[in-house]
């Protein structure tokens, strides 16, 4: 077995905490945008606070990345794969950070109350403006599809490292010890 | 398989990356995936990814064309009413109003919502006619609606949309969709297909029952003396967390006069709106917010069923409307009167229509927001309002 340095424990914890949240968020989002059933209200009431939680965790994660840098990728990784790995991580971080802000912004522009739980609400961050809302609402969808595509590529690449290359990259994040 | 020895060598080389650069394959080694085992594993990865993408597509409704989605509901509105860029898909013809709600304090025992504490809160409202035609001619029998946005300090606002009918004609999103489709005029005849309407009513006895009650309602002379009902049930929650089943209505303080059914306003396509504008200009118009308290076994998940007479009612306060404005400049235009925008202290009941309304209103709102730049002036123009409701 090739020894590949593992991610620091804090990084692994953050990754595995956020992974199910983000995947759930994508499925909730695409599901509620299509639904007219009784589930719609439930999905919306999860989507908003979950988005805020992801945003907060993402900020923590970026700080953590500077404190606990990730291990180097193996030298054997070809240039294009190395580039794809770096680029996709930048896209993932950017979207994790931007998606909740676009969501918050679009709800602000529409003057929907941004209910977290019970009486807890976030204040609006943008002026009440229909055109601005429409633009941000479209952007939210486009970025969601991009995030899903990037997540899928990330997931596929992880499995590729784990099952085909077997270069220790998969285990550097997926290990519980 | 990557020869582990080679990796070790690369690792140990202080200039590892540079010196091995030209030794590395540009993409991945073809040899990696030529072994049968690796091919199976690669296939498995592909299958897993495809499943995840498929699950996502399923959640988004793309794999089930017969599922009733927000898009299908919007398509049904478009087929029924045509395309009217920038207008609400339903209750398209309306005017904006403003005023205030003065709470009596009587609802405090049932709900902890700040809006019920004694005092005044600003209101941004909208009166409208049901239907997706923004330029339809006012007619007595057309369902009238009053939508209110109550804005207590602290940001916990309350939005409600009410109609001047005692019950709703359908009790589910599917029922609403099927009714919309069944009553859509046939392009060939310009009239709804009687066979389709009959088939719909045969499949929906609750609608037959509800339509009979709706037909029996007293149609008044205008918006100002109409009673508007929440139709859906909600739950008030008090400071101790105890829930109470409620429906609410706004009952006019103005004296009720039956619709004269005379073409007194002949020629004025907007006579209902113009009357309202003239009445508001003359004197603020008022409604009492009456909360009806349901019994535990009263139907809460079926808006076609009325609650029995004699239920306890409380007068929660008075809505006063003292200003009207055209939708073209009014403060209600950029507001989605989503019935699930509720303060803590008011919660949805188990009525599936509430979630459906919230979802459909949201999609309608998004569509019209994107069409804002191509919206034509509303039927009731700013000049008409300024002229005190004279066309």
C-alpha cells in the first residue's frame, strides 16, 4: 500500500459533516422547485436554515484550510488530473460560499422573510426589487446545477482514486482512524 | 497498477515533480483499465454516478412527466388564460391599497404573534379578481379577493390572501389543476368542453358540494362590503405553546348592499375597482378581522368543507384601508401574498392546499418578476386612481 498523508482530523470532520448537508441541499432544492405537494413547505423550511448552516461551516472550513493545509496530491498524478483536482476544489469552495449568499440575496430582493426557526429571521441584505430577484433566482438555479455537476465529478474522481488508481488519495479523506 | 517502487523513487527525489514530469503519462495509463477487474470497477463507478444523477433528475421531476409540478401548473394557467407577461398567473387584475390594522388585543389569548398585541401595524394590501386575465371585465359573480401584508415591528410579518366565497371549490393541488384544465375554453368553440366539465365534477363530488355553497353566497355590490374568508385552516399558538384551530375572515364595517345586478356602471369595465377607489377616496374603508375557533373534529385538511355554524368567534381587530393606488406604482406589486408567510404564533394546518398555494404563488412570482420589463400597464391605471376611480 502506498502511504499517502491523510487530511488533518478537523478537515475530515468538516468534509464529512458538510458532504451530506450539501447533497441533501441539492436534492431538497431541485425537489422543492418542482413540488406542489404538502412536502413543499417542509422542504423550504429545511432549505433555508440548512443553507445558512452550510454558509457558516464553509467559512469555518476556509479558515481551517489555512490553519490545516491539505496534504499534497501524489506526484504520480498526471498533469490534467492534478489540474482538474485543483480547479474543481476551487469551484466547490466558491459555490459553497456563493450559493447561500445568492439564496439570501434573492429572498431579500423578493422580501420573503428569511425564517431560520420560530421567530428567528435573517435581515434582508438587498433592496426590494423584482428584476434583481428574477436575476438572482435564475442564478441560484444555474449555480445549483453547476454545484451538482461539480459534486458528481468530485464523487466520481474520489471513487476513481479509491478503486482504480489506488493511490491513497481516497483514503486521505475517507478514513476514520 | 502503479509500480509502488517508482512512486517511492519519485517521492524520495528532492526534485520529484520536475524530474518525473516528462516520465508521467499525460492522462492516465491505458494499462490501468485494461485488466478485467479494473474495467468492472470502472463500470461500477459509472453506474454509481449515473444512479446519483438519475436520483437528482427524479427529485426534479424530469423522469416523471405525469407528476404535477409547478411548471405543469404554470402551463395550465397559460393554456387557460393566455400569456400576460409580468402579471400574476391568478388573481391577475387588481389594485394596491395601504392602511393599518388596529388590534383589539383579544387574539392574544390564542396567539403569541406580535401583530395581535394591542396597537396599530401598517398594512399593504391588494384587492383583485380571481382568474388569470388581467384585463377581464368586472362582473358580480367573479370571485373577489383581499390580500393583506401586516407589518408589525420586528420583521415577523403576516401575509394572508382571502376570497369572498365561503369554501374553496377544490381540496387539493390535483383538484385545482384538473378543474383548471376541465374549465379551460376549447380553442375550437371558445367554450369549455361540457363533457370534460361533467367528467371532472363526476370525479370530484367535493367540488359539486362546494360549488353549491359558493353559488348560494350573497354577492354584494362591491369590494368594500364583501366578506373575505381565509378558506384554509391555520393554528394559532399561544405563549405557552398551546395550539388552537382557526379560520379567519374580514367582515365589512360598511353596510352590506346586495349587488343591484343593474348595469348602473355600464361601459366601465373596472366598475368594481373604480367604486372601491372612489369609496376609499371618500372615507377609509374598514373590515373587522374575525377569528373563528374550530373544534377538534372540524375539518382542517379540506377547504371545500365549511365549519358548523355557532363556532366561537373573536374580533381580533380592525383593518382600515385609507389609500388606493394602481398596481403600476403600488406597493403590493412586488409582493407575493404567500399564505405561508406567517409570524410565530400562527402556523399552517394540515391542509395540503396551503403548501400548494405557497409553491404555485412562488413560481408565478418568479415568472412575473422575470417579465417585469415587458409588462403592459395594468387595467386600473394610475390616472384612473388619481381621478378618484373614474375611468
